[in-house]
């Protein structure tokens, strides 16, 4: 029996960005990501608890953004080709409006070639904490300014800031969007 996620070493194949895009479009039932080294990652679907946690956190972000109109919010189905070469799909992401509007219509229709300003990742039962931490570092290395990694298993959230050390908060806690998401705050209870 296969356990997901699975990483396929395809460095020798060297898929172009367009080939990776076409693979994702032609096989939408397979959720894919790509590492900066060119490995394909077959992501596992999440269970009910994780899916609920992702949408609840994303909904808070959407509600704030609808009120402020400061940017664009994206679901876990959106793949971002990052400047460091990886193609990643955070559980939720936000891009500041002027940066989004600087993209061409074609870039917006396909996988937007931009690092989000803010990302959320929620650890599911099948996720390795080390892998998620590496992914959060990859986001920062690509220019993401703020990221929250929620870990329901340990009842924690890790806060990642560009150019700073990671901060870990025990739940319950209050989170701030700081200067990235001006006015956004989230009172986070313990995961049930």
C-alpha cells in the first residue's frame, strides 16, 4: 500500500514549467507540487478534520480581505511557481493587490509566477513536520513575508517571518497579520 505524499525523483526528466503546468491540468485528480530540485511530490488528500481546519482558517483570511480589499486570497488548489524553482500550493495564501495587478492576464490565468506575501499550512496526519518546516523555509527563501504553520497534533502554531527566527506559540493564542496583513488578527483556540 502506498503512503502519500510520495516524492518522485525526476531530476533527469527536467520538466519545463509549461510541461509541469500541462501535467497538472491534464491530471487534476492528482495534486502535485514540485521541489526546487525538480522532484515531483504527489500530495495526499486530507481527512475531514484537516479539511475543516484549512477552510476555517482560509475563511477568516477571506473575510478580512473582503473588508480591506488589500489583496487576493488563494485556496490550496493554487500552485505558485516560486522564484527558487519550486512549485508549491499552500493551504491558503494571500498576495498584496499591487503585486497581483502587476501580473499579466495570462500569468493570472495559469499558475501565477509570484511568491505570496502570506501563507498558511495546516499539518495533516500524513504530513511530516520536518517536511512542512522545510517547505516554510522554502517559502521564506522565495520572498514570502509571513507564514503560519498550524500543528493540531502538538496544539501549536509556528510563525515564520522573513529575515527572523521562527516563533512557536502554544494554543490558544492570538495571531497578528503584523505589517503584512494590516489589521488582521486571529484568536486561535485549541484544535478539537
